[in-house]
């Protein structure tokens, strides 16, 4: 069973990102402060949930949380500052967008940079341990997936509606056949060796 807060602070925000391992598209991050008086059943690491369950929980998170926010960093900035820094930047942006500011931050993974003098804790596999991080993982994943489905309409040959920009066989074959586009992360292998498609 997932735990509530890591700290004793009610206004504790959980943070997570989605899309670090993708070859294309932005990295998304979310920050969520859950309401202890309005529990949400079924929260878990987004990777362990079906798309339908994620969408259902997304609506619950947005309607029942104290505050939530989603942010993204685009592919060209990922190429400039690298994916780790871009992931942290996206989380910082999400925290900045919270309508009610967090007093404590818990983050999925090993790496984070201090945000606005608010104490924080990094937790490996935090999205399968703490409810607020799980909620953040669901929001980041659902918003990113929706964006990749949207841009798939302009670049259907890459199969982003299904692979969401991850290096699947179809995606890699399309890169070989068509080259890359403006949404690809050009600093990534095997992207950097191909020419821009459009």
C-alpha cells in the first residue's frame, strides 16, 4: 500500500516526470498536493496502470487535490541542457505553477535541485511508494501521451500515437526512412546522425 506524506507537512508536493527515455517530444513533469481528507483510491505508478485507469485517475486527481500543475520542457531545450536538467527544470516549472505553494517536496528518483528554499527529499521508485508522487506520475504521463497523440497527426509515419516517442522498432525504422523532424531530440543516439525531415 502506498504511503501518505513523507514529512509531517500537509502541503507536501509529490513530483515526477514522463518522457525521459523518448527520442522525440517534450519531457513533462507534474507536481501534486493531495488532500488527506479526500483520498483517491487506486493511485499507483503510472507505468502499472492501463491508459483507461490513468485517465480515470487523472480526473480524480484534478478534482480532489489541494493543488496540481503540469509543465514541460521542449526537445530543443533538452538538447541544450540535457535530459536530466530538463526533467528537473520541468518539475521546477510545475512547482512554480501550483496555486497553493508546497511547504515540502518529494521527488521520484535520485536527482533534484533545490527549489525556492523548500526542503525536499528524493525517493527511488517513489511513484510506487508515495501517493502524491504516484499522482504526479499519472498527470505527467497522461498529459504527455495526449500531446504525442496530437503531434502524431502531423507526423503519422513515426507512430507516436502508439509509441509516444519511445525507440520502438517502427519509430527507428521511420527515422531511417524519413529522417528526423523538429520534435526529435537531436542530441540523442541514434538521432544525431540523421538529417532534418521538416
